[in-house]
């Protein structure tokens, strides 16, 4: 009786790849940015990554152990959450911050809502926003090559010029995983080539933001300004690795495009009209909340079902 086949109603989706394999591919795709971050920011970056990942996995294991639930740490989703959180942190934060952030991401944002597939927002970004609100000073302090300084976007927002090539290569202050655009694009290429993600959300996001920055950024469509805005502030990290999260992004084709456009507009509003030079994390979190509405209005009509006709006696 233990080998009974579970029969469910159609439609059935048949796919060889499972959650664990998808998460493993995401981890592999994040390795270029991870290694670059460790090379740029040193041993502290490595310790923060280890603490964040270990705390995420341990939090999920302990929670499921206490509630006598089947362990799910083998699906590697907790590893991805911990790694993404670490890559969104400064290498100078106190060591308790990645631990606290991972516990918040796994317990509060993920497990209390039912675990993987039930969370309504990206756990890593929700934790980062929680940490930004709770520990603003250490979360916004950045050091590169032994020198503490502002991020390129903060410099750009103050009206000064920045070196886009350094931003592209990663030789600038910032969080552990956001600085090297070339490393992130290598990882994004892995996700695209393996079919883990498609270009709809990232392309809609980046193009919309570029247009918004050109229209309202005060520099017109200056290529240097737009390139700097795209290369900075974790936009590439967010567009390819967090906005495309299966659980918190739309599944409909038109919904994904709308979602990407919304992300671009919100990021532009937060960066250009807000007091902060960043904005990616909050844009993704707000858009995550709107995903059910986006899917509701973009779900395709089933073939063969006619449009509802107005009732008799009611004016059209």
C-alpha cells in the first residue's frame, strides 16, 4: 500500500528537472559573482557568506525538526536564500547580521507561510529590507581596498561622474555580490542556456528602467549615465537572480512582461525621486506583492469558453 500511485487531475506537466537541480544550477550561476566578491572584499566576505548559508540551512532544519515535518533542506532552496542574502550584504557588516537575516528569511518569510512555494515575497530580499530598516548604518557602509566610501550610485546621485568600466568589472565599493556586472552576466548566461529562466522579466525590467532613467534622470539619454545606473545598485543581480524567482514572479507570458515593466518603473522612482540611490530590493518586494493581481488580469481565457453576455434587460 505504501507504493500507491498518486493520481491527479489534468493538465500534467512532465519535466526531468526537479527543484533540487534547479537550485543547484542557480548556485552554480552565482559562483562567478561569489568568487569575485571574495577576491574583492577578502576573508570577511567569505565568512559572511558561510554564516548566511549555514544559518539559513540550520534555521529550516530546526524549524522542521521542532514541528516534526519532513526535512526539505536537500532541495537546496535554503542554500540559495542564504547565498543571495550574503551577496546583498556589505563585507563590513557585523557577523550577527547575516545570521539574523537568514533566520528572518527562512522562518518568518518562508516557513511560517508554508515553506517553499508558499512565500509571497522573495525571502532573501525581504530579509535585506528588514536589515536595512533595523541596522541602517552598518548596512549602508561600504569598503573597497581598505578605503571606506560611497557606492558609485551614491556618487552619481550627488552629481559627480563615475567610472563605468570599474563598475562593470567590479572594482568599486558595494555589496559582496553586486559590484561585478561581468561576473553576474556570466551567471545569467548559465541560467538562460540551461533554461532555468527566460529573458522576458530581465529584459522588460532593464529596458523600462533605462527609458525611465533617460526621461527623468536629468541627464537625458546620456549613455554613460544610463550605463552607470544599470551597472550599479544590484540591478543586474536583482533582474536575473531575484526578480525571476519562480515562486514570487508571474507565470503568464504577458504577466511577466508587465511585472518587468513595473519593476523598472518602481526602481526608477525609488532611485531618481527617492532619498536613496538604490531601490532594487524595495521594487522587487512591492512587485512580489502585486503578482497575484497581475496573474489574475493576464490569465489566458480557456479555449471554447465564450465571453459572458449581458443579462436580458440590462443595457450593454
